[in-house]
C-alpha cells in the first residue's frame, strides 16, 4: 500500500501560525500518561538525566522532569510557545542568541535546568548541546513531514549518548481517512528508521481514539510507546 500521506508537507510558517492563532490542540495540560507509565524504563535507575525534547512546544512534561532533578533541552520553532512555557509555569528566564545557528535564540530558566532553543529542528546538532541520556518524542516524529523521516531519525540518533533511552510515541490509524498531522507511523517504519543501529521495544500500546479523532473521520487510533536504545557494541 502506498502511503496516502507520503507527500504531505506542513511548512514551518504554518506551525508558527497555529501558535499565533492558538490552534494548538496537540498541547496537553497534564503530564502525558505514557511518559508517567514508562518513566522507570526511560530512567533505568539513573538520576540527573539530560532529556532532549524535539518540537517541545510548551509541554508541561519538561517542568515535571526538571522538578525531579533532570535537565531539559528543547527545540521549538514558535517563540510564543517557548515564552508561554516559562510564563505559565511561573519560571523566570533569560534570552540570548545562539552564535552557531544564525537567527536562533535560546531561552534559559533561572530556577530550573531547562534550555529551549527557538530554531528549525534540523539546524540543531550535538555540537550545540552535546548528546543526551534520554529523548521524549511525544509529538515530533508524528508531526514532521513524512518525507523527512530518515533525516529526522539520523538527527535523533546523532543526539543519543551510548546510554540513551529514547521514548517515542507513534499513532496507528487509517491514513486514507485523515491527512495529518499527526501522521500515521507504522511500527515497521520505526524499525526501518532506527533498527540498524538501535534496539527497539514496544513498551505500551493503547486505544487512543477520542471524540476529537472521530471528528477527524477516524474509526480507530492506537498509540504506541517504543523504547529505542543504541545497540551495545
């Protein structure tokens, strides 16, 4: 079956417009249940883990992890989303340019170990902030343009340290019925993207269908949580 979403493109400007117009139905007011349910698998007994949040938005999960003593680095194209994160969580922050990424800014919390980069995700690299011990990908792989998935996976793997545990959320539904985003990402594609250099485990699979999704025309929606770890040499 050819993927009916394969050629779908959402420009960065469209994401910025969504934030400006407050069309951010993807934002959740509470810490994601799949993160809470699987946090022990991600931490694996470690403390002070450095978490990377691709396309972080203003996810409350970032403060939740920082409150537990972990550090967070996020990347988000919307300056409004980043500022709202700090303001809504009553965190003071500083703002400075990022010399290595023209036009980019980094916003840093004064109270918590949280740094959010306002830039195109593909401008970010391990040369900016090193590698990470964990990645929480709640709505990033499912939001990027499907044609960019290999480039995206390469970036994520380049940001993983050898102990990294990458928790990835994907959606299964009939892509003939809804054009996305969030996009349909089959388990087979997760394995084709990451399987050569990483071990992949399906930690949790839940029925995620809500009235909102029925409104999109969907008759089923499954949320899958995958744990991705670099293969030990």
